[in-house]
C-alpha cells in the first residue's frame, strides 16, 4: 500500500492486462451507451468505425478496473476528479489493454492525515498505441490516517 508519504512525483508504473470482448462491449453499451456502433455488429460495420467499438466510458471503466488491480495500490480515500480525457483510438474486440501511470503532482491537504496526488494515466493496446489518456486527482491517506 502506498501512502501519501511514499509517493514521489515522477514515479511511473505499468500494470494490468485487460482483454476486450465483443460481448462485454455490447453488454456495457446496451445498458449505458446504446449507440448502434457499440451494440450491433452489422450497424457498426456500416459506421465510420467499420466494426464494433467500445464506448469511451466503457474504456474508462476498464481503466478503473486495471487501476484497482495494481499490485502496489495507492491508499486512496476518494477520487476528486478526472481531467484532459482524450480517446485516441477506438477500442475493438480482441485488444489487450495495459495501463501506464505517472505521478505528476502532489500536495498536502489541510489535514495531517491526507494529501492530494495527480496521476497521468495512459491505456495502450498490445501494439503500444495509446487508446486513452487522462489525469486523475485523488485524496490519499497518510500513515497517520490509519493510526
């Protein structure tokens, strides 16, 4: 577990591996983003994408899943926000996603038991191409929080 005191600006990490399936793309989209190119393979073939693609919000959810699979997680209390979200490449069935992170900023909170960190996040496919980039800010525990 990485507490606020342990986290240094510039630290990078790579982790996760997430295989994207057509079934999951359609299931997520039917519930949350029911556009034809997310839910229907024939309609998707006739779209600007030419094939079934994941919703950008589904891509973000997959990234969140990988963040939570980090073998050395940050002692987060709560997410504060996400900024500069950019979807670079459509996410299609069969892609394997991996997460790459970098701590880009940190500052203390007004309490002794927590601080803030901002992390740059990039998800890449198995070809090394970025599919999404963004930054998240989180409130993180100090060791004193658990004392």
